[in-house]
C-alpha cells in the first residue's frame, strides 16, 4: 500500500510531493514579513523578512533573497529584539490573510 505525501507551501496550500520524495520549489510569500507581539502589548511588523533565528538573547529577522534557502553570510539583518520580551511571532501574510477573512465575514 502506498500513501501520497504532501507539503504545505508558504501560502498554506497542500502540494503533493513528487516521485522519489523531491518537493516542487516553494514560492516565497507574496507579502513577506513577520508581526512580533511584545509582553507590553506593542507590536512590530518587520517587512521584507523571510526568516528569523535566535542569536544569544536576541531574535534576529533576516531577508535571505529569493534564491537562498538558509540564513547565511549573504542574508541581510533587518531587526533584532530581546527574546525575553517577545510573546509571539507570526508571519505577516498569515496575519493579513486572517484579517481578510474577518473583513469578508
């Protein structure tokens, strides 16, 4: 018995994995960025960020470029925040999609 395998792309669409397990290229989100919510209620939107990672006691957001899959020396640092003050990090395109659904309802 064989099962189909799927991956979820940046837009939340289900994509079937090809034979041998190779995945089709995943397009970057149309509106890249992240929304950060802090413990004091403030929010920040980091436009153009397509990745983030912890760096010591900070969380740093990066723009990797369209042809890069990993954060490397060519990535551009866009913003850093103290990890202890961050409550949540959400992809901006997911936040906007949720807002679109609420407006339509």
